[in-house]
């Protein structure tokens, strides 16, 4: 995985810079999402390295409907195909999204809880996180039936464990030490 990220990083940076110059970050994000989903399809992964397909033929499969090969995105995909880098499109997309969110001063946060958190409480959490990180917050939530209670907030590199299980584990450690 780390080697795929290493290979993807310069391509993601180039895609981001091109999209930023065109003021088309959202459009590129959508096109990369499409191309990454194609690259993840098992029917397509079997075609990588197939000598019967030219790089141009392979690249055309990764273009969203209506996208032309002469476009900036089309040339980007063609470059990936020529360099044998189409398999790392999912990693390119992930890195591109990170760069996009960073440039937009946005942080993706995932809240996992035992029960559904109401909209008012989500708004309070979002506001507190916005103050803490000084970024706009893109908050998603999911239910985890294995949780006893509380919530876990995952903000990328920072995880705030407010779950009952996490509190019990910290209490246990405190009693042992």
C-alpha cells in the first residue's frame, strides 16, 4: 500500500495543481472518483498489462461519459495509462481529495455512536470541532451496535474516544498503574 501511495503522490499533486489552475477542483474530484471506481472493478483490473490493448484504448475506459481524450483530464488519464499507473487511481483519488480539503480549509470528521445523534447535537459537535481545528467541518455519522454508549470522533490523525468502552479501558489502566 505504501508503495502505491508513493507512486500516486506526484500524480495526485499534478492533478490537483491542474484542477486548481482550471478552478475545477470539484469537477476533477468527480472525474477521479469515476476513474478510481473503474480501476477498482475486478473486470478492469484483469485488463492491466494486456498486450492486446493499447494505452489509448485502456485510457478511454477511465473517462466519464462526455469527457474527451483531448481535455486536460483526458490527457492526465492517457499519461497514467502510458506509464502503467492506472492501477493506482484509487490512491490518486484519495490523495487528491486530501489536497482539495486542505485547500478548502475543510476537515472530514466521522462520528461513530451507539445511537443516532440528533441534528442539534451534531451541530454543537461540528461547531466545537470547527473552533478546535480552525477549519470547516464535513461531519458524517454511523451507528455501531457493538458500542455500549458514547461516541468516537475520528478527525483523521486525531481520534477522540468518548465511548463507554474507552472510558472503562482508561479507568482500568488508571487502576492498574
